[in-house]
C-alpha cells in the first residue's frame, strides 16, 4: 500500500480558503505578523552597523 503524500484534508482546505479571505485578518493578527516579520528579519539578515552588546554588565 502506497502512502499518498499529497493528501490534503477537508479541514486544511477550509483553513487555507479562510486564510485567503481579507476579513480573516484581525487587527491583532496583523500586529502579530508585523512582530514576526521584524524578528525574522533580524534573525535572517546581518546588520554590521549594530554593535554587539553584553547581556550582563561586569560589576
């Protein structure tokens, strides 16, 4: 018996269609998306002008 690796459930189809509708994006969801865009940008791109700082200060 072969495994169908391209199977998409009815629920996944529904969620994909729902996600594509403009009214599915609430204000809090847009804020969350913007937050993660910034996080991913900082993670994936190098910014040499930023100086690395120590987390802990020596006392």
